[in-house]
C-alpha cells in the first residue's frame, strides 16, 4: 500500500486562504510574500505524495491483460486435420469427421442451426451413393455434396420420405464433404457407398441383385431389416424368415427401395416374395437424376403360391435406371408380407 501522506488541517488551509485575501489589500511586497507562503505549503503537500515510479515499485509489476485467440473447434466431434467447408449456409459446424466407404456414421442434432460435415476420399469417375436415415425420431435431414474446393455439386432433401439419398459421379480426385443439416432435432445415420461395376458393352443384357436397400420401416436393424432384401435369394421356403425384409408392423402400407451397381435400361423386375405374397401394388424405377417412373400399378391381394417370383415386364423406359421402389399394401393379408430379393434385368446403355 502507499505510505501515509501528510495533510494540512482545515484550520491551516483556512489560514492560507485568509492570508491570500489579506495580501490583495496590501502592497505588492506583501503579495509576493503570500505567494511564497502558498508555494511552501504546496511543496509540503507534494513531498507527501509518492511519485509514479514509487507507486509502481510499491504495487509490483503492472500486468497488461492480453486477448487470447479463440482456439479452433476441438473434441471428439471435430477432427482438426480436416478442412471445414460451410457452403455459406450460415449454420454452425459442430461435427467434422472422416467416413470410409461402406462405414456408417451416426450423430444427433440438438439445435436447428447446426450442421455436420462428413468427409470421404473420392476418385474421378467413381459413382458414390450417400444414404442418410433419420433415427427413431424420424429426423428430417437435408444434405449437400461439396467438391474438394467446397463448391456444392448437388443437394437433396426429401428424396425418401424425410431422408436424402444422393447418387453422384465424382468429377475429380480429392476429399469430398457431405454437409448435413436438419429441420428438427434428433439422430440420424449416414453411409457412403462406392458403386463399383465393370463396364458392359452397349446392348448387353445385365442381370443383378440389389447391393443396398432401405425402407419406410423395418422390423429391426438386423433380422428382417431392409438389408436382408439385398443379394440373391436366401430364404429356403415360404414362412416368416429373418433373412427377408419385413416392416415394423403387419397390415400396414410400406415401401422398399433397392439400389443396383450397374445402371441399365430396364426390361424386367423379378420380386421374390417369401411370406404372404401379393402385397406389391406399385413398382417404380429411378433414373440417374433420382426421378421415379411408374412401371407397374395393380391391386394388392392374397396369393396362395408361396414363395413366388412376381415378374414385372418393363417397357417404355429408354434411359438407364439405378434403383427400384416397391410399394406394398399389407391390409389384405393383415399380416407381414416379406421380400427376400429383387432382381433388376436390363441392357447396358
């Protein structure tokens, strides 16, 4: 603390003021004496005040506060080694993670003004499929695909109910970003698949089973899941079998989408129904821009033959397609109607 400072009492200050006033009424010599008296008093007061140097010495060193630069985002949700592109959408980026082909990532939105970035290594000419599914809450998500320079290549919103689905042929080698935002809070999953397929001469017949699938609902994420409808048929006999796809409840209206590696001009679709056949009342094919086209419409019924292959002959589609969507009305059976596999037949464009 500062040392005690000597002060003048009120009487002393008053005497100095009276002396000064009296001097104004006397000769000039007397005024000069009063000035000397005031200077002496001021000197006495000043000697009791510590100098600035003395104050600094008594207080110790003066610490000047500094402003630290805000650290970059960190934590398990942020990979600091990855670039962050925002597409100037105004959302706060709260997740930046790398995703390998075939790997499924998951995250949760707790705010409507946040976005998540999922990055993957892509090669020029390779076609990728990006599948995003809302969690049990049915989270309504929106997705953009950004090139290695952060430019938006394409974006999707409600491709499948409230879920985006993107199929895109990459223009260059590099690190691509899938930027996901949301219309409501909740969880979701994301998978990036590479669509590898050997080139086929134009006009060659191509027969293929689905390599990925998703549905309006599924009985579980493993047994009776949409994935069970991919690949060749593997249900041995008619019956309720966990190796086939089944919806979360029986007797309901549902849809099932099957995706294929090789785009073809479709000629036939073969649907293997393994339990309560007859529920399929509408079939669509999906072109390379994600647009659906109806190739069959009928009425759902109960069919005695089980299992059976329901074949849809396709005509009038002269452009390549990459997916098939089945619509099922299970009310006639009032039970589960299960799909084992779906074959897409067509010619290479």
